[in-house]
């Protein structure tokens, strides 16, 4: 920015206000306050910023306190949740008082009270200077800052900087996923020490194993692997379905995947007496596939093009039809209801490698198809006419997309039951980091989805100790507020 640009912006703002006043017949000049903002407003903003930064630390301290030995907690539990609280507190502080305030002049507290922190030159502080509590700065009202030529800093988005940012973010997400996976192995209903966990993970694996080794190897490791793979699949499927339907509120269940799986499970329970996790998984997978194929056929009926609207309408019709069948069956048979109500919540508990291993080829095929179809999805995001003019095949991209969504979401639903909000929440987080390129959105969505699902499963194990909450319930508590915020933010109303 040149030295004359702030003066030009201030002059343009002044001329615009005078023009507006002339049109209204009001020739009085609007008085803008000068100098620092009042001390009470600055104190309130500082208190609000301190509360925002301290919130993760307070929540973490309460969780660590509840995990005392007398309450059934363990050393590993307290260490893990304490470390998470410290990291979350530091990240919140850096984001709020570093990046947000350094680039836009307004932290959360200053935004609430209409204030701006600026340097002595009247411009943003920058992230590093903003983090220093005693750096030279001035806090004024936003109207004062704008009138005097304050302009928010906009980071340059060159191809090289974007590539570096995306690769760095991908590495950070992978490291965070590794930490969360270790936490999932360490935390459970029975407290274990760090030494016991290390001995259980490290080879050799002898025949005579201790109780801690049995718990870690037979229960927690399979559960962690299932949560990771399911989160990967649901995050990637959510990004695919939002890209194909151009709908920011869509999730994988919009194609009738969950409804088809649920209907197949209740019919198998009623007619064949199937009740185990290994038995229902194949019926749920078949139900998901059949439902999606029917939706695909309804959308293409009469030779119509496979548009996002036809897919959504076909999915809604199929989901309503299958849900009515499911409701009728569970109301007529008590045993089926008892079996169905535990499956429909969505959980990774009580499912071992005997459930995950046979489904791995379906997960792998879905991920490969999804990653391969990312360039075509980028073309379709420009509009179908533009995609055709650039040589893209809309029909082939739709078929590949629906196949990937069916494989990923259908297999995840078959393995763990219908788990909501992962496919809805995760793509928006990934898109905020990477931008609109689906070659990056898909891997980001996979990593973030696995992290979110696994950490919610860990939280569910400790909040109602010695029992636990299913991961579907914890995700609903986390995803509900996000869904409300998403609806209220108009800039996310279209893709």
C-alpha cells in the first residue's frame, strides 16, 4: 500500500458522507470523535478478550479436576486433557490477539464494543506486534479509525504462498490427528498409567498378556482405528456431496444413505433375527448401496440430466419412503426396536477389527475415486456450461461422485451406524483453510473428519464416567451450535 492510499480512502469516505448529506438536505457535518476510546470501553473489551482466552483453560481445569484418582481418573487422562487445554488456550490467544487483532484491528472483545487497535501510524499492528502486550499502539473507536484512513491488512495470496500454507496446514492436521489417536488409546473407562500404555503398545506381543495389554490391544486400538477410518470417510463424503449439490447444508445422508442402511438393518433384525454388529454391517452396506442406486435412477428418469436439484429431490423422496418403513417396523416389533435404537445412535464402541477389516476395501475404493474426481469437481464448481466448454464430462463426474459418496458414507454407516454432523461441519473448516480447490479440500476434510470423530469419542468416554456417551450424541452437541452459526452466516449460503 502506498502512502497516498490511506489519504485517498479517507477523502473518499468524507466526500461520500457529504454527498449523502446533500441528498438528504442535511448540510450539517457528521462529527467523528477523535483520540483514544473511553477507558471503560477499553477495559470491557480487555475483560472480554481475557475471558475468550481463558475459556479453554477453565474447561480443561474442570475436566482434569474431575479426573482425580478418587473419581476413577488416571495419570494419562489428566496429562492428555491438561495438555489439550494448554494447547487450546495458546491457540485461542494467538488467533484472537495475534492474527485477528493484528490484521483487522479488532479482537473478539474489541469487535463487541466497536473498537480498533492500531499502530502509531494509524494502520494495523501486524500479528507479531499485536501479540506483545506492551507494544506501541492506540485503541480508538472504529468510526474514528475508518475516518482517519485505517485499512485492514489483506494477506497476499500468491500461488507459492498458498501452496506453502496448504502443505503446512496438512502437516499440522496430520500431527494433530496422531496426537488425538494416542489420546484415544490412552483414555478409557479404566485408568492406565503411561508406563502401562507404553508396554501395551510396544512389541513383542506374547501369549500371556496383562490386563492393561488386553485392554489396549483388544479394545482401544481397534476402536481408535475404526474411529479414524470412519472419520476419514465421512469428512471426504461430506465435501463431495456439498460440491456436487452446490449446497453448503448438505451431508452424505441427503442421498438416502442413512435411511437405506437403517431400513435394511430393521428388516434383517425382524425377518432374519440378525442382531450382532458383524451381522448387521453387511445388510446396512447393501441397504445404502440399493438406496443410492434408486436415487440415481430417479434423478435420471426420463432422460433428464443429473443435476444437483434432481439428486436432492430423489434423495429426499427415497429417505422419506424408507424412513416410514423403518418407523412402521420398529413400532410393530419390540425386539427390533430394542436392537435398532442402539444402532441408530451411532457409535464406534463394541466394534472390533472383525467389523473394520472386511470393509477396508470399500473405504479404500471410495477414497481413491473421490481423490481422482477432484479435478472434475473443480470444473463443475465453475458451472456446468463452463465445465463442458473446458472439455469436462458432467455425466462421468456425477457418476464418479455418487459412487464415491456411496462407498464412503455407506460403508461408514454400515460400520458405526448413522453419525451426523461430521459430513456437514468438516468441509466448511477445510474450505476456510484451503480455498475452493477440491484437490486440497478432500484430503483436509479427511484428516479433520478423523480428528473430530476421534476426539468426540474420547470426550464421550470421560464426561459420564464410569459409563460413556456414544460418539453420535457428542457430535450432535458439538455440531448443533455450528449448524446454527452456519445458517446465520449468509456468506456461506452458496458454493
